C-alpha cells in the first residue's frame, strides 16, 4: 500500500496547543501516557486470548523501552493487541475525527472535558511536548499486516504498510526535539527514564523492561488481598510513600465495588508533621487510575479536616488524563470522597473500641485537626464529635461524649463545657467552674482554638437528636435548681443598696469595657470573674479574630464580684465610704480576671505597679 496522507482539521494546532498546555503541564507524563497505552493493549490482548485460545501466542507479555542518545530517539514497544489501519485512524486520528469547532467547544466545557481528554488519541499526542516526529509500527492480534503511522504534529499524518512484524503489538518511536530550556531533561538518558517510570508507572501490572531489566516493582499493594500482605510490607510501603522514617500508627484498606469501583490504602501517621497547622492546604492522598499515578496531594479526594491521612486511591472508572480543574466537578470523585470518608470514620470507631491507647495517640497528634470537621462538615458533625476525646474536671484521663453522658446527673439538660485557655491546668483553675464542681457536675475542658467556634455555633451545626453542648462561660448556663436560683436572686436584691456604690465606681472606670457589674451567684472561692454577654463572643475568640486582621466591635462583658469574699466585702465598704483606693483594687480584680481568661492586661507595667503598691501596704512599708 502506498503512503496515504490524512489531514487534521484547521483547528488541530490550536487544539493540540490547548491540550498540551492545560492538561500536560508536566512533560514527564508523556512516558506515563505511552506506558499506560501499552498496558491497556496488553490487558486487551489477554482478554481476547481468554475468549479465543487460538489467538494465544507464546510471547512473554511486556513493555520494552529503549533509548538512543546519539540518534535522540526513545522507543516504547509492547506485544499487546496491536492495531489495524482502521484502528490507527480511529484512535491515533481521534483528534481529526472528533474534529474542529465542536471538539474545541466540548473540550473547553468542564462538564464534558473529562470524557474527551481520556481518549487514547489525546494521551498519545502528549508526545509532541518532547518530540519533533513520532512513528508507530503496529500489527493487530490475529492479523498479518503491519502498518506504520507517522506525524510531526503539523496538521497531518501518514499511514503506510510496514512489511512484517514478528509479533503482534505496537512500537512507538519518538524523535526527540532539542529543547531550548536551560534545565531541560534528557529523555534519552537511562536514569531519567528510570526515574519517570518509578514515579508514575511503578505499579503497572506488566513488566516494564529497560536494558533487559524489569524496572517497575509491579507491587500495587492496595490491589493485593490483605491476607497476602505482612505488617512489615505495609510499614515499608508507608515509608516509601511518605519518606517518614517512623512506622505508621495504623492503616486502612479500601475495596469499593458497585456503581463506582476503586481501591485504596490509607495510613494514619504516628506523629503530626511539623507543618500540619502551618499549611492547612497540605494533603497526602495520591490518585492512581488503574495503577497509573496521576497526581500527589489530591485534595479533592479527602476532606480538609482529614488532611493528616496519607495513602493512595486507585480508581477504575476515572478517565486517565484528568486535570485538577476537572476533578472538582467530577461526580465519581465525589462518590470516592464520601465512601472514603465513611470508611475512615468506621475504622476510627473500631480503633476507639478495640485499642484505646493507640486511639489516644491518634487523638493527641491529630484531634485538633479532626475537630475542624465539626465546623466544615455539618453533615458529619455529630459523627466527628462522637469520635472526639475530651478532658474533664474529673481528672481521669480522656473521655468521649457517650462516656460523659453515661455519667450525667438526673435532670442535667446537656453537656457542660468550658473553653478559653490552651493550657489545661489553667482552664481547671477558672472561677467559672466553682459552682459546678461544688455541686458535683462534670465539665468538659476544651482547650483547642476550634472549640471556641464549635461552642459558639453548636446550636446551628449540631443535629436536634444530639445532647446540647452548654457553654458555662456565660451567665445563661448555671448549675442551680429553680429553688436555688430564686433564693440567690432574693439575696442579690438584699445586696443592691450596699453594692450600688461599688457598681457605680466600676462602671465609671470600665464603662467602655463592661456592660454590667453585679454580685455573683456562682463564685465560691474566687473574688471576681468576667462573664461573656448573652450571644456575645468569648475573649479568646475575640482575640483570635483580631489577630487574623478582622475588625471586631467592642464586646462588653459582665464583671461578677463574689460578695462573700473578704476582699470584695472590704471593697464594698471602701466604695460606700468614698475611699479612692477602691478604684485601684477594682483595676487589680479586673486585670486578674483577664489573666484567668488567658488575656494579658492592657497596661502590664501599671498592673505590676499596683501589685507592688499593694504588697508594700500589706508589709507596712
């Protein structure tokens, strides 16, 4: 057969340029595409031979790669199913066939691009990122004719007969271009080729042979039955994948079959990486498609609050040539994400029940990140909180919400919580706990910054069938019975006349900071504390938002004074007598209350001066 020339549509150059620049930003993946095509051809040949035993030939199935540095060529050859002349036009000429304006319009449409760019032809044409010309020599399984395809990407290609080929399969010869980039890779170099194979195609199931040596491991560990894999193999794969010298805490195997098929192997590290909180966009799950590496840190596969997870997901249904932009709108990715999330939750629940010590290690390392999901993922907020661990005023280690609920007193309306300090011991010293501990109530002590947001948004993000999280930082939640509350209110009325001058003095000094000053019903041993206003934000939340550069209006709080405390009793008398020193004592009590909330006084030097003056007075100086 004489040479036959075929022409691409007039927009072919634009189309190839668009595909290469938008889909193939990393030139190395041209080799991944060729190896993947060769692997598919070997898979198809195996299936055909199973259908018809007469088609079976004796060749050992493999993918061979060779390079000639002098001729500047790179050859990828397989003994797979091969192609006929019609196949060459159908597959390698796919761009021409799919054609012109319609194809360009569809390729730019995010709803259909994922299907189009997965076609064999587009993957094949990634070779023009590195080659001036490409030759394809192929013979179809069960056929005798061999054909040669040639193109230099200028808008046309030729097909000719190519004599005889001893075995079926396809050989692709790339005539490498001389790159003008100063740091361009030499794709005829053995070590460059080897490195690309190890990175992108290490888990291809067929042998990839370079200089008579198989260079891919072919060990897709996530594809093997769990019974065939030792714990040591899991550890070694984790270290290879993450470059973490420590063993993982545990692993999670995924095998999803149904409308969407995928497998995965995920790991929970034993310790948090140093940048876990500095880089909230970091991810650790790699995407494979039919054992072909696609990308690292595929954030679309896993929720942000699970970013500590490391591992791989391998889909059987996604198109091979898929970009990050398309991933965001890909329905299959959403299914994988939800299924993976459910599996992680199930494994964490199992670990919590079976190995409390190991679960505490997980929680100590990653609990702070995991709890972000309560805010980010309202659909699973309840499940995340059920898997959360907390410290409490009981001083007996970590507890779950279910364990706390089993210890709740009769008639307790919800789960009492207190946040406000990063330091557990400092939070335990909060005056706001006094009334609750005096009456034997257990209180969750929440020290993570995200806890502030959880408590402030609990009414909106938690389902109605879940026990309420009651923040005791404000005055609206208390530990009193109705009878005790009424008795306390009567006592406060009796104090009004004596307390009036002190309240007036405090509001004179702190009128821009305080909304009210009143005797406390809850303090038992501390002289004073600051209460958040109803519906207002805590001091800690206010400071976090201001540190983030947000403009926050003044949050006026309530200063509660313990009228039974000796200092406050004396202070009431001083204010009633018009003693000017009452102002200095009030300032000390206010600053002291700030410190207990984890906030430094506005004027530290003045605070220290007042303390020194008080000490001098006490020592009779």
